[in-house]
C-alpha cells in the first residue's frame, strides 16, 4: 500500500493570517467585513458552515459537539469540493482562513481534520 500523500494545511484568521506561503483559501459563507478581495487567493463559501448552522451555534442553541457533527455532514455532502481541497493540500498546500480568531472552536480546524482524513493522513 502506498503512503498517504503529505497534506500541507495551515489554518488561521483572515484578520491575522499565518505566515505560511500556501495559497489562502477563505472558507466562509459570507465575505468578512473590512477584508479586501486581494487578501485571499480563493474563496469557497460552500466549505463554510451553512448560515443556519452558524447562527444556531453563535446563539448558543447548538453545542460544539453537535455543531461539529452537523458541519462534518454538510462538508461530506460535497465530496467533489472536499476532494478538490484535498488535492490543493497535497499540491500547493493550503491555508484555510475564516473570520474567527480563536482556533479551539472553529470550523477551519474541523475542515483541516476532514482533509487529512480524506487523504488518509489522520
């Protein structure tokens, strides 16, 4: 069996992006306020959580564990998009950006884990 391809994935806030030289992929449904279009290399809104799920989480109606399950289901429902992002991670590398500042409870970390799983690198 061949080794899994190396996934080069960085994460960060679009307001304070990390210094990695990977292409910057914005994974939010809505464009973040105050961010110029040139601040990212590509925008893929369908890799962000649905507006309804994000709103319910932010309102405290959905706990983190449930948010995680529901977000994973949303992204897994887009296998072609997930495969595309996984190819990006093994090709050029990718920096997943969103508007959240804390890393602990953010969908970008969940997406990074999903990409690693997809590539067999988990």
